[in-house]
């Protein structure tokens, strides 16, 4: 009997080991549940001859694609959860009472890796430049942050995640925006107030459900109605949401790819009165434009996946609205026909605002009333050309540069016949200049439309303001911008 048990164990072991290979040969296709591109099958020969990396590439391919892979992952995840009450995925946190959370939001929940004073200043400066550009086109600007799920339902986070500070990035940024009287919609406060009546986020997904989205929609458009004259919208107070287990949660798919338990979603019974320029295949599309005959005003919304659930509601409210997920943010979408610009970003991605400067023609500023002190700045800059546009990115260090000082940097182009002074974004672009975070406050990035400049060869110099004084670089760079007759 004992020997038979050994043989059975050996047989089971070999069946498990051979199953992936046999299944692959038999043509078994895994469930496509992972939100990443799996390794493709490599070629032994390339245009340059034998592929020297074939073995490594084939190993990656087989690891990603062997038969029953997702089934094994699911079985292991279920076992690990049952025994240790922990997740096998570094992207998923298993919370209490069946709640799942996204790992990248843990720092915000524990109040660690909080935005520095300099980062808060640069984000606010970036938002202010966006707002000014919108205003120069006759549009209002509204900024809002979609809260992390753990910011609304922190009571379901594991006890092992301890909050070590009193403030997180949302706290410090929203506080600074309040001191500036910046048009900011505090969705965290709105959703916390509404979360006692019903669940506003999916238990097994990173996002809010339709009830949470509805509260967000009303709060955002309340702010629009205050800023834009004669704008009204439907609050859908008369609807009766119908709950059903129809939602496939992204976190559940990551953790248990072949045994997904459907999450609760609410059908709002909302009539779609809008149409789109082309069929909307997915709310994840980079650019979506909708039209509604009964809507009012025109809008542009820079957004992420949290706005997916907002599209049916907001599209009914605006005559025209364009939703853009493109990075960098493309401000060519903002025209004189635009009445309001809405910028939404999820809490965990606030630092991403400082990764790339928006694609926005820099506007001129008048500093003639300022007293400028000459300074021997250390300036490095690179440029790229896109049609009539020149993108400039660089670092300007004054002689007494202090990494804790917040600077406003303006770029001055000087030729024999003309001088232009432009505002620049305080963003350290990834263009190979520097990877020293201590120089982030000395960074600048801007996009100049050379069609607006007089012909000539333009040198670059820098004007820096530190809140009390303005400094002008003594030396000019070599010719960086050339405008032909």
C-alpha cells in the first residue's frame, strides 16, 4: 500500500510537470487576463545571422506562454491566500472582508513617500500655467483628483499597513491649492461623505463603481456651473440604481486570472443622448469626442481610467466634449471654442504631472516691471524640432542655487532685432541632461511656436525668480533657435 502511494505520487508529479508541454503541443490557449504584453516566440535566425539571445528570449516566451499557466497561477494564489491570507502578486493587496487594493496606493495610505515642498510647488506652478493657457483661450480650468480606494475604504486595508504620518500627498497638495484659491474639486471629501450609504468602489477593482462615478460627476459639474455662466446639467436625482454582479474586477483578474468572481455594479438606467465622432470601441481609447444636441457648452477633459465611468454622464451634459488620455497632455485640443478644461488624475499618480511638460505653445510674459540682477548661471539645454515648434528642455543653476528654493523660470530668446520672454514648465525632462533630483527646481521645459517669432538667430538666456528677486543670466547660449525669412 505504501509503495502504491509512492508510485501514485510520482505519477501525479510527472503529469503536472508534463502537462504544460503536452497542452502547448495540443494547442491549449491560456486565458488572457494579465495587463501586460507577454513575450513573443523568438526566431533562431535574424537579419544579422544567428540570434545570440535566443535561449534567453525562448525562456521568457515559454515562461509567459506555457499551457495552463494561468490555471496554475490561480491555484497557487488561492492556496497562498487560504493558508497565509496574503497575495502572491506584488500589484495586489488582499484586504479584509474580500476587498482588494492596488499596491501602488500603499504609500498614500501609509502617508509615506509624501510629495516634497518642491514637488508641491512645481505641480501647482504647472497647473497654474495650464490654467493661464486655458484662460487665454477664453476657457475656465477645473482640477480634480480621483481618490485611491484606500483613501475612502481604509478600514478594509490589512492591519499590517500602518499609517506613520499625519498627511499624505493628497493632503499637502490640496492644502496648497486652497491657499492659492485654485479651482479644485475635492472628490475625496465628497466620496467619504457618500460612502456610508453604499459602496462607491468595486471590492475587487481599483476604480469607483457607477455610484461613485455619479457623485464625482455631480461634484465636478457643480464646479463647472459655478465657473461657466449659463451652464446647467442633469444630476440624475430621479434614477433608481439596480445592483447586479456583472463587473469583472481588474485586481481579481490579476490575482485569480481563471476564477474571477464578478463584482457588484450598478445600472443607472441612464439614456445616452450623445453620439461620437467614430464608434467608441472602448472607454480606454486615447481620444474620444462626443456630441450632444441637448448639451451645453464645449469641454476638453484630460483624464485617466477613472473617467471611463464618467463618459456617459458628462457626454450628455456638454454640447461637445473631447476626452484625452494622451501623455504628454495635448493642449492643441483647447481652442477659442472651448468653454472649460477639466483635468482629472488619480491620487496615486500625482507625481506623474511632473514627468512630461504638456504639449502647449509657451505664452509670453512681460517682466519689464521687474528689477533684474545679473547672475552667472550654469545653463544646459537641448532642443527638438516638430514642424514650426521647437521644444526646449534644460537646467539653469544660479550661482547660489539652493535645491530647497522654489524658482520660477522664464526663457528669453534674444536676436539682433527682437527679444521674447516665455513662461516655462518646472519639469525635469528625461532627455539625458541630468538624473539628479536635487536639480529638479532648476529645470525648465517649454514649446515655442517659431511661426510667431520675427526672423533671426536666437540665443537663449534665463530669468529666474525666487519669490523676492529676479535674476538674469549674464551669458547667452549658442544659437538654439533659427527663424528664416
